[in-house]
C-alpha cells in the first residue's frame, strides 16, 4: 500500500520510524547511483558514530541508550522469607525528607550513514558527499550537530561536491546567509568549483519530491536521480501503512487545511481498496 502523501510522508518521522527509513534510503540511493555513475566512479557507504549524553525521557533517543551497568533479577532462593499475610505493600519509590526529584543524563550511541562518490583514478579521490540528515544533526550545539557542522563547512568551503537531503520537519536547520525556503523539506546541492554557493530545492508532502541533483567531476554532467520512487518503494516494502496511525496528529502538527486535505486523501484510499 502506498502512502496517502504524494511526497514525503511526515508520519514516518512522527511514528518513530526514521532510523529504519534513513538506513533504507541510504541503501536505495547507493544502489541507484552505482548503476548511473560512469565506470571510473564508485559509490561507497560510510558511518559516523559517537556517544553522547541525553535525557532519559527523550523519546527520540530512548532506543539508542546504551547502559554501562545491567541489573538482572535471579530466581528467588527457596530460603528467602515470604511476606506475611496482611503485611503492607512497600512502595517501589520511597521519598526521604528533603529529597529532590531530578532527571538523569544517560549515554546514547548514534550511528549516521552517509554516501561518498569517489573517482578511482587518481587515488580514489573524493568527488561528492551525500548526506541524509538525522534528528541529531538538527539539534544545535549538541555533539551530533557539531560533528556534522564541521564536516558540512568543509564541503561548502570547496573540499568536494556536496548533496544534503533534509526530510525532517523537526529540529533547526543549519545557519545560512539567505533565508531557507518556506517548505517542510529541502534538497541542497553545491559544487566544489563554486564554494559557499548552494542550490536549494524546496520539497513537500503535498507533491512528489523533486529529482535529486548529483554533481560529478568535470567534464562529466550532473546525474538527476528520481527520489520519490525510492521513498515510495521503501514505504510499500516496509509496510509502514500497518505501523502508522494516520488518525493521530503528528508532531509537529499539521494545519487545519492540511488535516482536511489528509482526511480526503485517506477517504480516497479507503474507497480504492
């Protein structure tokens, strides 16, 4: 079953499916590019990993938490005394006079996949970097933001061609001189020969995603990669429709007009079935 959204489905992000979608999208882009680039190029995947402290109640990071110490319960000994009948139950949480309830920071491990297009001769030269943004890349001044920002600045300064795909509604976008397009998503491409100049295409969920421009080394022409079929294939193959409740409002919420539009799309999908 296809998504009710002709473009990017915002419920993938809102339903905690982003990590699964992100990894699959990187794989789909790698397979597509590998069949499109000339023979002198190769497409390789890479991974950026790090550990950072997060709030224990952060839903986005809950599945990434790595405990340093595990506490396991063992089978109760036969000699352990049983609680007498009628004894008062002991509360699992006991407060002491003067105690203050506080939130703890815990460790979370992040793994962010990316793509590189390299020219085999000479010396496997890096030609183009491709990044699909993760939520941690859009949280200013966190470790994930700083690591990505440093890499991004190097690309935009002329280190290599660069492609950035933002299909997340939440978080804060990277700082730019010009204002970002008024759209929930964007596709960015910049050329090594034109450092600090970015070509940004707005993207939405109400219309199919525009083709992705992949720069190569001169004199080779850019590759135009159809992104929407890749997203649609992941949605259908992963059966996201069974995992998403479209009756619940997403975060961030849609406008009243957008909700009305979605209701009409869902009704059309039901009648088609």
